[in-house]
C-alpha cells in the first residue's frame, strides 16, 4: 500500500499541471468554504428608493430547526451610517419562523446607547404564524422585514463612517 501511495505521489510531481491544481485547491479551500452573508432588509432596506435599513450577518447561515446560532455583523442605514450588530437567531421547531434578536451600536449616531431589534422572518410563506417584521427599540426604525440578496452596497464598510 505504501508503495502505491509513493508511486502516486511521484507521478503527481512529474505532472506540473496536476501539482498546480492540487496546490490551488489546498490554498483556496478555506476561503471557498466560508459561508455567505445573510441579509435582512427592513422597511425596504438601505438605499434608494427605500429609506430603511439592512442587517448583514457576516458568514451567517440559518440554524437547523429547533436550534439557535450566534449572529455578528452590521446594520446599514445610510452610506456612512454603519452600526455594529451582535445577537442570536433561532429557528422554530417546525422550521417556519426565524427569530433574530440583535443589539446594534453606533456611538457617532446614537451616543453610548444601543438599539435592540427583534426580527421575525417567515421561512415558509404559507402557514406562518406571524408577518415578517422588525420590532425596533429605536423610534423611526423597524417595519416589514424580508431576507434579501446581499450586495456590496450593503456589505461594504467605509473607513469613514458615523
């Protein structure tokens, strides 16, 4: 068995294209394995024509039914208004309702305080017990919520922001 493995390795080294391919796979595997972002638009989301906000869970994937997962990311309400958000998301036992509870802070915008958002998202449109909605502790925020495709417009974090 050892001899077969040794012969296989020697053959691979004699084929530069195969070695290059294997090296590329090994180097990029951790980057490719990273989960995508999870975005939730509230009141239409950030950016014209809507005047809402978008929450971005960095590398977040929905938990399995009856479990919870941590959430870390941002909430963007304007090009230069970027809040830091942390919390948790739980999926109901029947897999119909995803509840995300987040604390968001932006000292330049909201002082030393934080804002709490409780977002309820219907994962299955039919037979959902609630309407998808964000209940925010900050006046003027909150409203209808929906999972949306993440774009660089909402995931980018400028070096100068308030």
